[in-house]
């Protein structure tokens, strides 16, 4: 089973990640795990309350993680522990997917400066 992490955080845009995660979860080879800075409710930009499956601090190994999805929102706070996870996944050449304003996390790390970025506008 390949695990895909999806980052959920205060004011994230849930409809962006919901569709992507739905299609991933339909594949029997993949499992979507929703994680946050902690495991308490976060309120999405649309006002929904979401409880992450796990908190970021509980991710001790990346061996069973195939990739990560980072949706956008208005308050993009890059804490050191998320920075470490993203950098580790990059080092291991795992999938890093960002949606809407999510690439700002990667820009804050300076890891997109010399990388090829694929943009999809739905057409």
C-alpha cells in the first residue's frame, strides 16, 4: 500500500484537496492519510471542521510514504517540522504535490528555484 499524505491546516481550501484525494483513494494501491500540525479540529476556508488522522509529530518514518499533497489557503505558515518533512521527501525523490497557493511552501524552502514545475489549469 502506498501512503499519500494530505496536509490539513487552519483555513485550508478543502475542495482543492478533496477531489484529488478522492481519486487517489479510489485506487486500491493507495491510501490517503490526512495530517496536521496537531490532531485537533481545523476549520477549512469553507467553514467545515476537519480532524486530521494524525499529527505531524507522529510521522517518524517516511519509508511507507509515497508522497504529499499540500493544498492552498490564506495563512500559509511553514513550521520547522513541516519544513523537515518536505525536505526529507524531496531528498528521497518522493512525490510533492501542491495546489493553488500551496507552492508557496516550496518557495519558502527555496527548492523550486532550479526545478521543473508542472502547472495544470484544468484545460
